[in-house]
C-alpha cells in the first residue's frame, strides 16, 4: 500500500470520527455539504505539479504526512501570551487556538445592533438559517481539493454579518493561533463574512504560531459584499517555518461594490495564498494588493483568479515579492473576462526583489478574454537592490543596514500606500518594518562589482 493511499485512509478515519461530533451533524443541509466535499476530495486527492494551477508548488510534503485533527482544549494560551499580537483599537478581536474559538481570550467590545460577530460553531448551533444561503455556496470545491477538504471539516471559525447601511470605523481582528505540535496536526478554519448593501468595514485575518512542530492550517473564507458596499480584507500570515498554510479567500461582489484584498506573507514553510474574487455586479471594483517576504527555504505561492462576470467592472492586482536565502516565491495572476463583461478595465503587476543568488521567483501573469471591448494589461519585473542607490545612501552617512532597510521599505511601501489609513494599515506597517529590519541585518555586506554589470529590472510578459 502506498503512502498516498494510506494517508487518504487516515483522512477517512478522521472524517468518520469528526462526523459523530461535528457542529452540523443534526443539520441535513450542512451534513450533505460536508459529505459531498469529502467525496470530492477523495476523488481528486491533493494536486500535483502536473496541475497547471499548482505548476510551481509541490505539496507532496503535505500529501505524504499523516495529519490528525487538533484535540480540543489542549493548547495552553494565556492573555499575556497574546499581548504582542493584538491590534490596537480593533472593534472586536476573536481568538482561535488550534482551530477552536476561545471566548476567554476574545474581546467583542460594544458593537452596534446592526453588526453580529460570533464563532461559526455558535452560529451553527443558534442560527443555522442565517448561514444556509451562503455557507459553501461560493467556494469552488470541484476545482480546489484544499477547499473541498476544508468544507468537509467545517466546524469553527467566524461568522460576521453587517446589516444594510452599517459602518464599522475600526477593524475586526481574527487571530488564529497554532500551539506547539507534538505530532502532525491539522486545522481547517472556516469564515463566513456577509456585508449587506451600503456597508463599510475592515477585517484582519491573521495566522500566528506560539511554538513549533508540524502544523497544517487549511483555511477558507467566503466574503459576500452587497451592492455599494466598501470592504477591506487583510490576510496576514506569520506562522512558524515548520508550518504549512493554505488559505483561500473567495469574494462575491455586488453592483457598484468596492472590495480591497491585502495579503501579507511573512512566515510559514510552505504557504499558498489563493484569492478568488468574482465581480458579479455591474460597476464593481476590486483591488488585490500583496507583499510576500521570504528567506531561508520558505516557499510562498500567490494564486490570483479574478473573474469579470459583468460589464463596466475594474480590477487591479499589485504584488511585490522580496526573497532572500533559498526562498522560492510564486505569483500566478489569472484574469478571466467573461463574454458579457464588456468595458472591463483590468491591470496586473508583479514586482520582485531577489536578495541572493539562490532565491527564486516564478511569475506568470495570465489573461483570458472572451469579450471584445476591454482594456487589460499585465506584466512582471525581477531585479536586485541597486548598488548605485545603496552607495548614494551610504555616501550620505547612512550605515549599511539602515540603507538596505530604507531601500527595502521603499519597495514594500508601494503596497502600504494602497492601504486605507487606519489601524489595519498601522498594524501591517509595524510588522513589515520589523521583518525587513531582520532581513537587512542578515544581508551580507556589499562588495564591489569588479566590472560586472549590475542586474537591472528584467521585464517579463
């Protein structure tokens, strides 16, 4: 019996035990959703590099590891442990430890009656009818095995519902904490975020580690934004470098809706960040903005699948990557313009800095256009820190570490500039500053080029 077959059987054992005590075991519609998803996962198995969407990312390390579901209540986390990870001035902070909601570590604050925030497990128990119309209705479990696996193991996460016309000035902070894993462990957080017409809100979805070990975090978020809503979503990943993190954000945009997706990948060993917005309403606009920073042997994969399904919509993708050591980055940006999506305006840009000779980036901007009246562009650049810029700063009395940090921050600042001012941007900026300072300290001292021409930006696509 091969290892792959053995591990499928281990998932079957986990699913059989999970079904007996899962939150939705007494809800026919949810149980059917989970069973169909698990059947699909068993049918397809994990993707391989022969699949075009996974061409640059090998997940065999996940496929051959026998993971078990995290035991409830085993993770020991105190409020003092989380103090450095809090977001100041958040409207609400929900904490999940090893996939389970911890009310004692969370702070819901004083929310208006038009805003409902609770754990998904509680929502399933108290108000399942509020979930049925949306949970699992947008995520593509046929195409994506990881989404199917997450759907099969739906149990906990967050449910946010913002009623029509409501505005939240401060962000909702969702903190997912992984504790030390003695044996390979998996968690499948599931989030459902519903923003009705004419709402405004910001959500920060953040993943951290308090301890090492082999942890597989496979999260999925469905975000539904009604007509004329304005929503910002932040995905921040900074787990331990032994961790596997697969995240999927599926966004449904209504008419004249504006959604901004900001991704910040700083941690993890093997990370895959999927962002899939569907501009379903006429006049919708979507910004997909990201920064990924890797060193050591990190593998950071960003897969964007933007669907223009209605006319007069606009989307912008801007992703910057900074890679050092033997890190491997991936950007695969796919824009699909459907036949009826006339007057589409779409742009896609990927810029990358390689700080070592061993760092690697695979970039694939992609357009699929089935309409005849559109404006679409795409491109990518790859380069290194400019020696002349570094020399200029040092000649002005700036030490080398500070000069490198300044140049890196200028490059990363392009992503920060696209974030709306506020607590979420301040939090992101602090994390980027701290991370880039560490990288700048680790970079080797600059050496004269000895006649070798410096590498300039290389245009791709």
